[in-house]
C-alpha cells in the first residue's frame, strides 16, 4: 500500500490530468523591454521589473485556467535550453556562422561552447525559481523546467564546438561526469529553494527518432546504440541520489521553433532506452501529428510511471476537435491503462522568445481545450 500511495502522489505532483509543458508566448511589454535592454536603453533592474510583472500576471492566468502546476513561462529566457547552459561555469555563449535548420526556417545562430571544466557555482535560474515560488504560493505546484543533460552534450559535440571540446575534454568520460555533477548540484539548488517538481526537456530523443538523422550520423561513424546509451546514462546519472520527494519528469519533442519542426518519426527506435529505462516518473510525449507515430511504444513504459499525451498542438492556431482528441486518448488506453494517462499540449508555446504563430488568446483557448477534454475523459 505504501508503494501505491507514492505512485498516486507522483501523479498528482508530476502528471496532472490536464497539464502544460512550460513556455508561453511573451507578452508585448516584455518583448519591448527585452529589445530595449539589448539596445542598452534600459538596465538590468528595469528589465527584471518588467519580467517580474509579466510572470506574476502569467501565474494568475495559469491559476484562472485551472492549472495545478504553473511555470514562469520561461519569460526570462531567450531559448528553452541555451540560457540554462550559459549559467554553468566553463560554458560560453558563442555565435556560429548559421543556426539550426528547421522545416523551412533557420534559427538564430547562438550556441554554447566549452571554455573550461564544467562546474556549478550558483546559477541565475535559482533566482528565477525563487521568484516563481514566491508568486505561486502554496496551493499550486511551482514547476521548474530545464534542458536535459543529454541536450547540453549534444550542443557541445556539434562540429563548430568540437575543437574546444577536444582540447578541454579529451576524455569524454570526464566530460560526462562533470555534466552530471553540475546538473545534480543545480537541481539540488532548486530543491533547497522548495522545488519539488522539475522537468527535463529533451530534443535529443526526438532527433534520434528521425531516420534521416540516424542515416547522417551513421555516415559520420556514429554508433546509434552507443549514442542512446550515452544519452540515457548521462541523464540518469545526473538525477541519481536526489531526494525522493523531488518529482523528476521529462518532455520529448521533435523541435519547436516559430511553429516549425526539426525531426520526424515514431518512438520505436528509442523506446526501449528512453521509455523503458529512464529514471523519471513521467513522460511528456509529443503526439499531436502523425510525425510522432503510433502509441504502441508506450507499452514499454514501466507500470509505475505516468504518460502525458501531447495531443493538442502548441504550433498551429487551429483548435482541435475535442472528441477527436478524446478518441486519441481512448486509442492510447488500448496500450496503457487510462489511469496512467494524462493530457497536455504537445510542447510549449514559445520554446524561444520569438514564439509560435498563434495569438495569446488562442494559446489560452488551447489550454482550456486540454482541460475540457481531460474532464470529459476522466471526470
């Protein structure tokens, strides 16, 4: 019975019946303030004041939408991942010749490059979480979202960054240890501030689902099985030994930039490693289009873990048909018991500060739709 009670607690804290992934469209005053700050027209304190006001309002909107877990919308970030990487010692903010290529779109050209041994010596995100916890209060979960350790590794081993990496970390095992230790220390820092729910966002697995990515990697001499094990072991090591009442989840995506995507393919190639052996308590899985494949791989998720189905697109403005979404949940329930399933948007609404191509009004309508469908399915 004690084990059963723990599973219920994890579901309530980590995998709520209707949920979000984390990022929200930046409101116009915040965008204006960030532009003014970049141009030197306002200082750090003035920008922080605008950010604080925008986050406090967002939390109230999340509460009004009935969400039991709230985030700061990632309003203080430019990117869902890079800003966090830049907060570690030994990681520099660099500009590349070109950005990532998404489906018909190229991102900005920022990256993270190793400049010394990677260490945690405090992090700006700790202050960000402290404010979120303060405005969230005690009756909702203040969730922290950060990129997964594997995502940092993937960024550092890019060709444009590899020369520095080979010089500083010729022993890749030392690199993996340092990343894991830095992450563990950062996560413990969030925990000490009261965080009990932390989400690891991870596009590495989404890329591994893509046949073209795997073919390119194979031509470059990459062993697909070894790469999966490296990502899995790094992520698991980074969250090992942490307090038992800290709920750790992961979100898997195939790219989310200005309503475009980077990868395509079902979960089958990575299911055994990702779904079967990840040391998290819940999976937030992109499932809004046929690019994500079928639900069959969900059978590999251990029976004590929850699955949050990302069936409502955060990319496209068109509202989904509620009954169609409900039917998809029932379809998934043929593979995994309904009680272990939950519903969310497929990703955040603004993985970078540019945001996806829909209005703030439609953003909240999407969240209302998620709640409506969840309540119709689970009561």
